C-alpha cells in the first residue's frame, strides 16, 4: 500500500479497488442504519471540530486509512436527510439509481464544460433537458441549464431576464453593463424565497429595486397588488417573480391570470418552482400549477423532489437567445462544436461536474409514472402528518396542506398566553422532537407566527414512518 498515488496503468486498478470497496461497504452500512439512528445530528460543534481537526501531516496517508478516519470522524455530524423521517427545510433523499450514477460520475471525472471536454456528459444533459421539459409541462422550445441548485438556477434565469428587459429598452447589458442602464424594477411575491433576492443582488439588482407584492392567506400574490404596481411605472424594465410552491404553505400563484397581466406591460415573468414545479409531473396536482407554462423562465431543483443527490438544479428559459446572450462567453481555446450542446453557453460555471448523469439515471429509473407517484406519495404523507399532528392536544394546523408542505404550531397552555409564548413553545417542541432522534423538523416565521414546517420530499418516507413520527410528537407533547 503506497501513500503516493502513481499513475494508473491499464491493469492496475489496485489503488482504487480496496478503497472503493470500503466506500461501498461504509455507504451500505450507513444507509442500513438510517431507520434506527437518530435523525438529527448528535455531535456538537466542539466535538466535530475536535474529531475532524486532525493536523495536516507532511506525509500523506493511505487512501483506506483516510476513508476510515473520515467515516469515524464525522460520527454524530451526519444528519439523516437520506432517510424517511427527515422533514426539515426542503431537502430530498437520493434514489438508488441516481446515487449509483453519481458514483460513476466521480470515477469518470468528466469536466462537463463543453461538448469537447465530455461528449457523453453533453449528450446526457441534452436528453435530460428534453425529458424535464416534458415531465414538468414547460415549452418544448425552452433552453435550459443544469446548475448546482435552485439558487444558481435563479441567477441563470434572471441573468437572461435582465438581458431581455434591457434589450427591450435598447440597452445591451452584456456590452455596457448596468452602469447608466435604465433601472430594472422587480415585482415579487412578499413571500419570495431569500435565494431570489440573493440572485438579484449577485446580478447587480439591489433590495431597493424590489417591490414586495401582497399575498393572501395561502401566500399567493394578489392580482390587484400586481396590477397596481404594474400601473405605477408602466415603462420601466420589469421582472415579475412568482412562486410555484410557497416554502411555507406550498401555495401556487395564479399564473393564468398574473402572467398575461405582466406580459401586457412588457414584463418578464420568472417562477421560483424549487419543489412546486414538480406538481406538473402528477395529473392530480398539475392543476395547482395551471398556466405556469406561460412564464418566461423557471427555476427548480433535482436534489429536492426528484431525489437526485446534491447538488443539482435546473433553469429553463422561454427565450433561448436571451439566455445564451446572457451566459455565453467564447474563448479561442474552448473548441465549441457548433451542432452540439456546449454547456457553458447556458450555465454560469466553466469547469463543472457532469451532473446530468445522475438526473438521467433518476428519470429513467422512476419513469414518468414513478415521478408522479413520488410526488403524490409525498403530498399524501404531508397532508397526513399535518392533519394528525395538528389534531394532537396543544397543536394547531395553520394552513390546509395543498402539496408536500404543512404548517403547524404549538400553543402555550398558560391562560392569557400570547404570540411570544406560542412562538417559544413552538421552538421548544421542535427542539424536543428533534432530540428524540425520531424525526427532524425545522421552524419558520410565517405571516408573523412561529411555525413548525413539515416538508416531505423523500422517496424513503412510508406510512410506517408517518405513524412513528405522529407517535413521537404525541409523546413529546404529553411529556411537556
Ligand atoms: C422555494 C425555494 N426556492 C429556492 C430555494 C433554493 O434552492 P437551493 O437550495 O437548491 O439553491 C429553496 C430551498 O429550499 C426553496 O425552497
């Protein structure tokens, strides 16, 4: 066993074999432990710093030892999001075919920058883009990009939007930048995800340029609010940001009404559909997203509801020429193959992981029915968890679950308790549930109230998990 890797010869796979075999065994042992291990992390910051904070030696260490140490040192710091009782934030699991494809992607170590650096990676993305548009019900002619996540999908799509709205005013952003450009205004849901604001900031559009649009009790933009704002300055270059799947309620904006209204004023419509766009894959839930195809751009994730391993997001743009103009940058050494998909013309990275393979595997493994089944199963579990936890003594369901999200809170039983006490109680109950190791939830503040969010996005969640979690939450409420 040598500590200094030597170049691999055709017959010499020995350096890989033992460590990859161990990686396989450790991965399987981890996955097998998910059902009995605590879902939350059990190690604190100091412990993890001590465990992983080994000195970096001058002399290297054998790969097998590095792996064994790594697996031992992360003990207590790996959160059970790959399992079926994790409902925090919006984080999906990873289906077997996608995990396996992700492993071979690492072995292939392709640079998916352009067709020439990996023809197969480019082709996998080309195919995957078509499948995704079909399954999500987006226009067949839309261009697309595979990004690290929805955050960068927003950056990608909104860069195209910025190009387009300024071009309408005779301004070439890619040539002249933003200095001296007509001011862009953003009309966005007041419930928008913070990744939208961050994407805008990265694109040179500050918070002061964002106008919040009033929303209703399901976090849907009120048509009147959009109409009023559009009226306010009809000539301004405008991007309207709507939501397919609000992070708290799972609510959908009324695209059918709002998109034509925005288009009539020359605005671009961008949709944050990080998880909600997947409603389009199910006949049952598709009506929630009615009219979403009328938008100009969309951002969503593969690592949330499609259950592709991190990291994986998708951007789609109905105006490919604006998309390409905003993102592409040619160089003499890039060797573009004109007839092929050169990924860097569409996404914000240069060198990058060939993440199309895992998505390709996920979609083939699930098939159209499998994706639809996954969506419907998660929605069923979210509804059941929200309703049953909401019926427990001291709990309250706050919004009728429409998708894979549910909102509950826990009420302080003391006479005269107000919002502050209920908020404290909600946070305390969340912490106590997580401490049982039986489930993992996160809190949020929704329309001024502290809430526990229930987000079901994993293929692993079963009816038994739902039962087990309801029992665990009931136990915590009885004990408190
Ligand atoms: C509605 C919404 N938009 C955007 C994002 C950002 O997605 P990502 O973390 O994949 O960048 C999230 C993440 O939770 C989300 O829920």
